[in-house]
C-alpha cells in the first residue's frame, strides 16, 4: 500500500498514476506557439486567391482567437493547447466560413494548411536543437520515486503514439511508463472510457489511480471515470500563464510537492 501525498496531505492509496503529456509531462508551449503561428501564416497565404484583402484582414484575428494565440503565448485552455488536430482543423474551417468561404472549400483549404504546417513541424523536429519539448522541472526524480515504490505510471494523451513515444524516448523516460493511451486509441480522452481502457491495460481499478493533467477536461474525465476527486490533480507549472483549472481540484505547482508514504 502506497499513499500519495500532496504538500504533506494524504490523498489515499494508489496503484497507478495516469499522466497527461502536453503541459503536464512536457513543456509544450514553445512548440505549440510555433505551430499555431505557422497555421495562421499558411492560412492567410493559401486564402490569398480565394478571399479579398478585407476578408483576409478579418481572418487573422478570428484564427488567433480560435487558436488561443496571444502575443508570445498560447492560452492553456484553448484549442491549440487542449484539442486534437482534427478539432483544430474544424475550427480553422469554421473561421474560413465566417469570412465568406463555402464549407467544402474551407475544409479543403484547412487540410492543405495543416498538411503544410505538419511538414514544417517535421523539418523542425529533424533539427537537433528543437528536437522535442522539454520535460517539466523535477519530473524524473518524481518518476523514480513512483517506480521505486512499485506504483505504475501511464500516459493518457491526445497526441498520436509516435509523438508520445518520441517524447519519452528523447528523454529516456520510456521505461517508467507501463502503458500509453493516444489519439489513435478508442475512445479518445476526454471520454471517461479512455481511462477505463488504460486502467484495463494496467490491471488497476480507476478507484486506485491518480490522474494528473493541465486541463479541466482531464480532471472531469478522471472523476467521471471513478478516480476519487482528491486524486484528479491539476498541474499548473508548464505554462507562461497558469491554466484556469477548476479550484476544488488539488493543484500541483511543482513535482516536489508530491510524495509517497508506505503503510
Ligand atoms: Mg495537457
């Protein structure tokens, strides 16, 4: 029996901890900022023949607000930060419809823009210096503690398997995680059944887990799946402006605030 503690307060016994990736295990804001800026730039470029100058002028702020793109930051609760690629694509097409494109044209243009932005992203990833997102501060000692205590760890993310594995491998973290649940799994998060699917892989009931994420959708999913409320934990330290997490959930501001105690 291993008891999870936050700043010295017992949160109950756990057999497994489920981690969100982006904004929890990884500091993804710099990459997301580059990606969102590239999508805006490419969208304006691609729309040049389809829209007049006034419509394109209108399009930029629509896209920026839809993406949660601020001067040099990404809104941690916005769609770039939280939603899957296809939801971002739909949001892009919706912005294009608002400035006058028909839906089929808007969807096709969005698909071209996203494909090009992905290619640019892949080229950047091939570059050594920007290979992958950094891990959040103090993560490794916390994973080592969990492993030493025999508590299983898993990733539940809306990134694809290749993205999750690339991140873990790049930081030598793969051996700390017993199971992964990606955007390719069904159902995807934030469906509570995603938690059940991952728990089945781990062989651990949801009631004996903790889940740590940086979005309210993560925390709501955890509770709906049967993880006790006090172990649906918000992680705030990965963003330049802290995510607006629902206050009744305990919040973690640094991995060093968590500890384990024996029976
Ligand atoms: Mg996240």
